[in-house]
C-alpha cells in the first residue's frame, strides 16, 4: 500500500526541471524580441538624423544663388567624385537608383577653375564628405553636383518623355541649364543595414537654376507668342523637285525659333530650322500646319499645299464648218500655270493662243478641204510638257443655195437645179427635208420636179462626205401663186415678216393668221411652237419658257382638204 505524501512536500524534480525549461524558452524569445526592437530603434533613430542632415543640406543649397553652387569646385575633383559614385566605391552608396540620375547629368564645376582645375580649400559645397556625430553615431554627408537641362514648358518640339525631365539634351531657348545637387548621408549600423555591409544611407536631390539670379515673375507682363508668316497656299507638281526650299519665317521678341510641321505632302521633309524641301510623290490637296516655338511660347498657322498631277491633254476629234468662226479650247488637266501652247498643222486662218490654248479663226471656202491631224503641245511653269494629236475634218458646207437668200419659185413651174457644197472630203451624198411638194433631190444634189405646194418652206439640206461627217443648212423657199389656197399672214414680204427672235419669259402675240384662195371654212394647225406658246383659232400667243431654236410649221386646210404651209424658225434666247 502506497503512502500519500503530505501537501507541503513542494515540487517534484520533474516539475522543477519542466518549469526551468519553459522559462528558458520564454526568455530566449524575449531576448530576440528585445534585440530586434533595439536594432529597429537604432536604425530609425539613425534614419531620422540622416533625414534631418540631408534636408538641412537641401535648404543650404536653395539658399545659395544658382551661380555660386559650383563656386570653388574644380573640374578634376567634380568628375572624380561622380566617377567614384558611379563605380560604387563609396561605402553605402552602391545604389542602382543613383545610376539613372548620374546618366542624365555631367560634372558641374567652377568655370573660373576650369575642366582640369583643382578645387579650392573651401568650396561652396564640399568635395570631401562632411562628418557629424549625433547620439554617438558618426554621419557622413556627401554633395554631388551635376549639370542638366530642363524644358521651359509643354512644347510641341519635345517628345512626351522629355517633358519635365532634366536631361543631357541641349536645345537652346527650349531647354535651360540647371544644377542637380544630390545630398547623400551615410552612417554605420551593422545590424540595421546588414544588406549594405553595415552602412546605412539616405539620399535626396534638388534642382537649382544655373542662372546668376533667380527668375522674377511679373504677372502684369503679357508674353506675345511668335507670329508665323503664313507662306500662303501653293501649288507644286508630282515628281518635280521643289524649285527652291521653302524657308518658314516668323516675328518674335524671344528668339531663337524652332519649327515643327504637320501634314506635308508625301516626299517633302522639314527641319527644326523651318526649311521644307524634297520632291512631292503623291498628287492631292494637303492642309499643312506649321508650329513655331520661341523661348517663351508657341503659335501655329495653316495653309493648303496642292500637288498637281503632270499635265495631260485630251482633245477630241473635231468637225468644223469652213467659212464659220472656229473656237475650240483644248482640254488640259494637271500641271502648274502658266502654260505655253503650240500647235502644228493648223489650216490657214486658224491659230492657237500661246497663253490659253484656245484655237480660233476662220477657214475660207478656198482653203484645202482635207482631213488633217493637229498636234498640240502645252508646257507648264516647271517645264513639264504634254502633247496630243486630234483629227480635224472640215465639214461639208452648202455653198449654194444659202440660208440668207430665199429661193423664189412659182407654183406649177418646172424646176431643175443643183446644190453646191465645199469642204470635207469628196464625194458628197445629199438629202433634204421639208422640200416643197412636187420637188425631190437625188444623192448627187440635183433638185428636179414641178412645184405644187405653197407658200413658204424651210428646206433642210443634208450632206455627208466620204468620211461620214454630216452637215446641214436651212434654206427658205418661197412659193408664190396667183390662185388657189395660199397663206397671206404671215407675209412673204421680208419688210413685213422676219423670223422671230426674242428672250424667254417675254409674252408674245402674233398678227392673226390669214389665207386666201381656198374654198369653205379654213382650219389652222401647227407643229413646233416653243413651250408656253399656243395656237387658238388664228391667234398665236403665249410666253416662251425654254431657250432654243424651234422650226415651226403652220398649216391651213380649206373645206376641200387643200393645204398650204408657212414654215419659219423661231429663236428663243436665254
């Protein structure tokens, strides 16, 4: 039987050992925690001191006039300092992020000491690091000074990635010089900065104008933008080099000027100096925008640049009436005015206008009646030429009878006559419309027969030459009679009646129609009256509405069916 121990016997050995083990584990964890906390506190304490030192340095830089930033810094020392920073030989400053800054700046030095000069004993910003002790920690403050260029503003001549960036790019008047000052502070902390070999760092930077004095802003001053001189609309020719480069100009109070150009015809190029040159390759009309930028602002203007195709002629075959005035404008497309025109093989009496290309003149009946090839050439401003040939055939013209002298015939008389033509290419073939009743014409132009109709006919004589070119003319024929049905109004007397000519839109009223010699009631009909004019009984009246030439036939029929006609031509002008 086991005896129960008394209640105050204390801990057993096992319990004591277990307690000691637990206390050891807890104390070990607390030790790590306290060590890390102490390390973090030391790191933050050091960082706070470094931030204060770095920003004190920035404040110092900003308190200095821009031109004194590099005072006392020799070129050799300034370059060596940046080289050491790039090489990563300065403890704690082997930082990839610094590389991008260093790549956009060059060593800045005192111009009085020169590129190869050594620094003075106490430059405005020291070459050697400054040492300061805070809370028993030694801090080193470095000053790195470089030169770079900043844009004046959001200028169209810069790429988007250049805006607001201080870089090595140099555009006088567009980019202005600045100093980039990098302030770096380092201190030792083996535990807090183990990744950088026990050296902690804090780096900041600022930009300072390199000018001797800081700019003074005056809001009451209005900056006038540059005023480009618009080159006006212009025309050039495809595949023809510009006769001379186009140089853009502008008026400005803030030089220098820089140019940009948009929308140029293909084949043309521009430079920032505002010179446009090249050879247009594509015909068309192009709206060109020019942008000029001075040291303060920019402005633009636009003009139309037309690239014309090469000149081309497209004359059609012509058939002209000999003895009548000729007027033919040779069709031209493309090219650049002015043009010079020439033509060969034109007939006597016909010429070409050397400035316009209008062929005009009069060929007489005595001139040769041949089918000829006319060669026309046009040369434009740029000495580009076009040549074309067209066929000219002089139409056959009716020489007898003519349209100005009516032929007088008597009813029931025998008639024999010949129509005479000229021009074109013989032999001719003849036909006719509206011949007086009883007369006929054969293909040789011989007219025969016994006249049976009255009163006035407008005969259309039609002639075709051996080339198939057709022409026609209207010849009035008056047939008089002493008896039988005949028209008396209108009259055959030229002093009483002339074929009407008048403008459209003007009301007209003819004398009452009349005839004599018939039997029974007379009935009048018409064909060919102008639109807007009508025949009612014996009255012709109305308002012509459409310009044109209207062959009109008035026919009177008596009670026995006998007819008499009166034909005329009514000309309605516009």
